[in-house]
DNA sequence: GTCTATACAATGATAGAC
DNA sequence: GTCTATCATTGTATAGAC
C-alpha cells in the first residue's frame, strides 16, 4: 500500500474528474445506506468506499441528508420513466396490466439496493430522514392501472361492475408482494410464471370471460 | 419542577415497581423507535420518556438491542395468537378468508407504532439491527390462507384449478396494501367496505360462481 | 476540487454509592 | 433496583493548505 505513488493516478480532465467523484459517492452511498440504514450509515464509511475524502462529499452534496436526497431523486426519475413506458404500451388490458407488473418487477430486481433504501426511507421514521415525496410512486402507479382498466371497460374487455380503483388496489397488492420478496434477504424471489398465474387469478375475477375447470390455456 | 419532592412518589411493592419499570420502558421504547428509528433512537430519550434512568434500562434489558428484541417478541406473540384465532373460525372459505383479513387489518390498526417498528426492522439494514425471525409472520399467514383455500376446494366452493399458494399470494398482497396504508403517515387508511369489495374481486376469480354484470349483491 | 487535521456534540454503556 | 457522574467512542461537519 505504501509503495503506491500519487503520480500513478490516471490523469483526467477536471470536468470528468468531477462527475467521476459524484458518481462514486452516489454509488457508495447506496451501498452503505442499504447495508447500515440511513441513520447508522457514517460518512466515514461512505467516503472510504468511494475512495475519496470527507471534504469531497461535503463539497459536492453539502450534507449527508442531501446526499440521500440525490440518491432518491435519481431513482425517482428512473421509476417515472418506466411507469410512462408501461402505460403507453399497446395491446389488450390484460396484456398491458401484465406488462406493467412485469416491468416493475424487473426494474425492482435490477435495482434492489436503491429500492431497499427508498422503501426504508418511505416507511421509516418521520424524524431524522429528509422529507421526500414518495406518494408520487403510489399515485402514478394507481393512475396507470386505473387508466388501463378504464380502457378495458370501454372496449368491453372488463366488466363494468368492477371498480377501477379496486382493481388497482389488487394489482398494487400483487406488485407489492412480488417486490417485497426480493427486498428482504433470505426469501427466494418469485418468478414471472407465478406472476402470470396470480394475475390470471385476479383477471378472471375482474374480467368477463372465465376458463372452465381443467381447460387448457389456449 | 424544583418544588417536586421525591417523597411524593407513590409507594408500591418491589415486585410491582419492577414490572412497572419494565412496562414503562417497553412502551417508551416503542414510541421512540417508531419516531426516530432504531438506529437513531437514543437510550437517553427512551429513559426520559419512561421517567427512569439509564442504569434502570441496562439493569432490565442489558442493551438497547435486547430492548428492541423484547418489544418485537411481545408483538410476535400477539400476532401468533390472532393468526390462530383466524384459522379456527367456522364458516365458508369466503367468510373465513375475509375474517382473517379483517382481523389482521384491525390488529395492525390498533398497534400502528409497533407494527411500524417491526416493519422497519424486517426490511431494514442487515447490519446493526438484531437478528429476529420475522419469516414466521409470512409463513404462518401463508399457511393459514392455504389451509382455508384447501378446505374450500374440498367442499367444492373453490375451483380446483386455482393453486392454493397463488390465492395465498393475492390475499397477502391485499393485506399488504391495506396494512401499508396506515403504516405511512399522511395516507388515508382504507375502510372495511373497500376490503370486502376488493376481496370479492379476488374471490370471483378464484371461486366457481360468478355474478352477472349489474346483478345486485343478494 | 481535493486533501490533512481537527472541532465539538452526542452516543451506548458502566462504576460505584445508596 | 435505582441513582449520579463519567468514560471511551463515534458522529457530522469544517478550517485552511495545496
């Protein structure tokens, strides 16, 4: 360790170096916040993991709290983009609802650490954590599902007796179960086949047609 | 404040005083753990809220971690009792499943702070928090729902094409949505009428009979 | 922009008197 | 069993050199 000379550092342009440090800090923060929790996470460990020093963190983010906010804002942007893609998809209501669930399932699976951090902050203590509006998550998801259900009712695919808000609740419940499964270490995640079967269960309740017992899928 | 004399303290038997201190500490701990989170909660504030001093806490529980464990163990016992009551209930599968959901909904609503603490620890960081087996919660709930579904299939009330495990997932999802609603401050809780409608949606998918569109309830 | 070195408050836990 | 007083450690954040 002692033999490593500082001049061995790869030279980069100042602007690149800047973005590099920010990125390293953000990624390190997600890791430490996830492992220790926001409150128990120390800036010491974060800068250590990022390979920078404390003043660098305070230069770029100002405080530990605003570092967390930056992490969450980036995650929120990505979530909103995925949500938008889901609603615009073509197909039957069934297909579109399954697509939304599948997309979110994949999105969560690919970003388990940051999702876990967001989850902890959302359901976490009111004092100590920064105020961050997570309700947009729920609201956007609910609005998307309701939109698809209403479209399905307009085409006659879904019975008018089912309240779109109720269907949205069930769908959000299913997404919640699947999401929380890979949120907690030690519980094996559920696969997409299971999701398809479970959603089929919900659809055959909310939708007009119904399979006979033992009848093959297609 | 200064004029309050120590001899104004109500005299109690030693054993009573003992239980009194333990109880005060447990209740204070739930409040502070809930408001600040386990990591950010200080033993100073806990003993202040309980009206005792630090050595009293360490005498009764040994550490902050074991105090949290004591809180969770008490909650786990109550949860297990409610779960057992739910499964033993008589009636149709529909009625029994609704009863389980309603009971849990009420139980969570009555104990929001401790449920929030348990939730945070379960989904919280792996380091720093004490190891506590929460998977029994999920497992007991899943086992209970599956049992009821299998009973319903045996009597012909529920179609054999529905996998009990899948139905359990949906039911757990619904319970999750309703529970998380009053877990987070600022979101209005859902009522029992909504729960009944939402479960009806699920049942009419999993169960054999199906209402015609627009047909009245009974 | 990034470093070394440090200020300063708060923490969990304990010793020892009563 | 409960107290007062205190310890060692760790926390966030900053001053000032480069």
